[in-house]
C-alpha cells in the first residue's frame, strides 16, 4: 500500500548521508530476479537520486520500470578495531526523473522515495585503522 507520508531524516542522518559517496541499490524484475549494484547518488532532503553511465541500458533501470520497489544502502566502516560498521538502509519506491543538476549533470535518474529507514551506528565518528 503506497503512502503519501514523507519520511523525514534527522540532522545526524543527513550529515551521514552527505558524508558518503557510494551506496548500493537493490532492485528486482517483475519475475522476481534480484539485482544489486554499487552506485553514486544525490540526496535532496526528501528523495535519493541514482544515475549511471547510459542508465537506460542498466538492469536497475529496466527493473524499476517493471517493479518500483527498491532497497538502498549507504554504509562504511567507522573502525575495524573494534569492528564498527555504520549504515543507513532505505526501502522505498522508485520512478524516473529528469534532472538538470544531478551529480552526473543533466540526465535521467532513478528517484527513490523512502518509505522506511533503519540506521546502525551512524553516530560513530569515522576512524580508519
């Protein structure tokens, strides 16, 4: 069931999102064939935008046309000693949007509307060891 509720993010979550450059998007075809891909992204405070080199030829693009449900994960390691992964996991719906000023310039992007989020350890400062 689709909701019109806008999912909000805390300042701590926004700071974490903006500190990261890569994420992973998981999509599936109408038949249920899964795909996960590492991606760059933009965040405008409400939606996440994912582009790609010749986006219209990618599996993620084709899957979004068939099935708009997606998962999106931003993650890193705050430390390896002690082992401290950090992540923000989003579930949502995706559609396509033309943007004039995305991270890849003017192009078509997958736009993700978050409907659920889960965070782990994002309040931990980054310490690479």
